[in-house]
C-alpha cells in the first residue's frame, strides 16, 4: 500500500474512533443526567430524562390515581 493511501486509511480510522468516543461520552452524559435528575440543555431548552424504571413507576402511579 502506498504511503498516501496508508495515511488516508489511518486518518479515516482515527476519525471513526473519534465519532465512537464522542457517542460514548454523550451516552454517559445522558445516563448521568437521568440518574441525577438534572437537565440536558439542547438548543437553549432544558430536557429532563428518566429511566425506563422511573417511567414505569410514573405509569403505575397514574393508573393508581385513575389516569390512563
């Protein structure tokens, strides 16, 4: 393989690794925000996340209170 082709391949591999690491960091940030009940700011708006268990609790609570 030519040196230029090898360099391009290495650059693409590093780019892809950077995307993967960025996605992992964002997932960790979202998980921590959900665990702590803190908002994530996206486009100037606060978004609160909850886990599947929290969501299920809310559904059952609504059902007990006559909702749903």
